[in-house]
């Protein structure tokens, strides 16, 4: 397909399909969408097995400042395991992800696990705030075994005001964002947001996965927030309902035009096999949830982390959602779109064919979307630039 043909089809899809489609995209098959998976001309690979001696990289996320694109990941030294010798690493790009500077380590704690980098961009200060976790215990042990506070999962904070060239010394904010009774505590893993509307304008909000009692059926989620550009953080809305059908886990959020925060969460084996995500809203800037989380059948996702991105236009705001699209496998990454403030969704693009797992998105410019995602059985993390004519 030529570039001109691509744009022609994209225009017709966005101009003609959006107003009339009521498809909720239960399955990618049969949906009206563009398959971009064979186009590798706009793909780069910022993280791959063997880079700087790391066995694997996982949990990618991305942020853009005025000058630079920064991608973060977990650099896993010896295996793809979620526990072990893990560093938080990053790379920068001055050409929107076409090429990358050498790999840098954001934080290394010897052989302990440093995990879950969550960047938030503070626009008026050109400031990158990054929150992350450290742990000496595995997720299984944290959920199921007895241990003291000295061994709890920690939360740390750092920031940069020079586009990621230098970073403040990380400091521990565990007691500000984690109750002592919470066992599991995983920031993100996806970018956080800065609110643009209403009385909480300027507030930073980050989702976290938690567990509120012993055992693997105690997954919940919460929001944390900062009203001083990321210097100090507090606990906001908390999901503590273990009796509903959603065992909420990794969560992604986006602000709507009316100031509400739309919350979309991974369902960790809580409900039916066909409904692997939950939805809820916050009406007060992330302080509380408006109602119990409900199971959603709008998304074809397996049990996996996914990402939301708000896309502002003169004609109105659209929401984008990245997710694998086979309910029982991590494969076939797609981008979905909502034009009615998260009420309905349909598939816009197929980004990758075959294995694909965690992802994140960023707006590169007015007409270009950036998607970072795991592929090749966690051997590569790809970054793809997609022309977007919404």
C-alpha cells in the first residue's frame, strides 16, 4: 500500500465509519479497521533482548516533552521473570522515535527488583515526574506470606526538568501512597495524567494496583494524586470491593471534557471469561469513584495491561485504547477509539500481528500517534509511529 493510498483509506475510515458505526468491537474479525501490522517503515526497536547485557525488557511506557521523547522499561538481567535482578531503564529520542540515544539506567538497586516506571509530564514546567517500585519479595510472596514492613513493596519518586538529561535523587514516598495493610502495590504500569479541566486543573493522577488482604483473590486498584507538580503525593480513590465481579488490577485513566476521569482496569480473573476489563469514573479529580466498578464487554482484551490516551481536536475529544485483541491470548495489538466519552468503542487500527502484550501510547504531534508495545515473546519492545487523521 502506498502512503497516499494509506491516507485515503484512513480518511474514509475516520470520516465515514465513525458517525455511523455502533460496533463495540467484541472481536477484531469482521470489524471495519485498518490493518497496519505489515508496515514496518515507521517502526523502531528501543529495547531488545541482549541490549547492554539485559536478558529481556518489559513493561514499556512513554512520555513526550517539548523537545524529546522518553521511553521507559524494566531491564531484566537474567530472565523474563517478574521478580529478580531488575533495573528501571530509559532511552531518549529527538526525532519522535526514529532513532534512540544509548540506554540509560534510571535506578539500579543491586540485585533487587526495581519496577513499574510511571512517567507523568507537567507541561508548564517541562517536567518529567517518574514514580516506580522496589521490592525484595515476589508478587506471590507478598500476596500469600507473612512479612514485616521492612520487606514491603516500596514506592519511589524522581523528576527531571532538562528533558531527562539529569534526574533528582530518588526519594521514598511509600507512606504517602501505600497503606500499611496493602500487600501488593504496583504503580501503573502506564503513563499518568495531568488534569486540564475544572477545579482540579493541574492535578497529577496515577493509577495503582493493590491488594487489600492476604491471598491471590484480593486484587483491587486505587488512584494517587499530586497538587504540587509531583513533589508530594496522596492516596485518592480506592477500590476495596472484593464482592463484585471485577478483581481490578493494572489500570489506565484519561480525563474527559467535563472533568470526569474515565478509569479502565484489567480484571484479574474476577468475572466472566469474555469480560476481562472493568470500567468506572471519578467525578472529583480522583478523590473517589462514582460507583462500583462494572464488568465491561466492550473490549476484546485478554487479561493484560492496556493503555488509554486522550486525543484533543477542535471538533472534540476522542479517546484511544491500545490492547491485544484475542480474549484468551496476548496477540494482535489493536487501537480502539471512542468518540462519545467512553460510552462506545470500535477498532481503528491493527498495529501488530501475532504476539503482543503490554503497551502505551503518546501523541507525537497533531497528526501522529506513537505506540510502544511488547512483541516476540518479550524479546523486543517496538515503537511504531502511526499517521492519525481524526
